[in-house]
C-alpha cells in the first residue's frame, strides 16, 4: 500500500518542483531588469559629452573615457549624490556608479579649473 501512495505523490512532487523552478526563474528575471543603466561620458580638452540626455530615476554607471591628453575625471552632485570618479590620464577609462533621483544634477571635471574651462553640464532626471 505504501508503494501506491508514493506513486500518487510523485506527480505532485514533480509539479511542486516545476512551480519552484518557475518562481526562481521569475525572480531571476526581475534581478536582470534592475541593472544599472550605462552612460558613456567622453572627456577631452575642454568638453564633456554624454551619450544620452534622457534620464529617469534609477541606478546608473557612468563610463568615463578620457579622449584627451590631460588628466580628467567626473564629479556628480545633486539630490542625494555627491560623487567623484578617479582621475585618469589620456586614453584611459574609469567608471562611476550612482543612483539618481528626480531633480537636477551638475556634472563636471574636478581637475584644476577644467570646470571653468567648459568641462561641465547639467542633467535633469524626470
């Protein structure tokens, strides 16, 4: 009699395992959607160019590429953010990850007077 009970329980066990696997797959898919949005920042003497100007609240990774010859970096300041990347020589790349909320942010090169020489911009997060 115990064999008969086990054989009826086996399909339920399989259904339970399949349901668990589907739940884990769904949770995993949600994690992928939560990835940072990538933005490329190209810096050169003396300009700062972003790959996009459309920003929504969320996590961002700014990839800063120094296309110039002088050292450059990136500072971001706005609602809840006051971050600065490492300073990199010409031809190098670094990253800066931040979470942006609704509002206006200043972005600039923190090296010497580069900001005053035009290496700055503002973005609006809507």
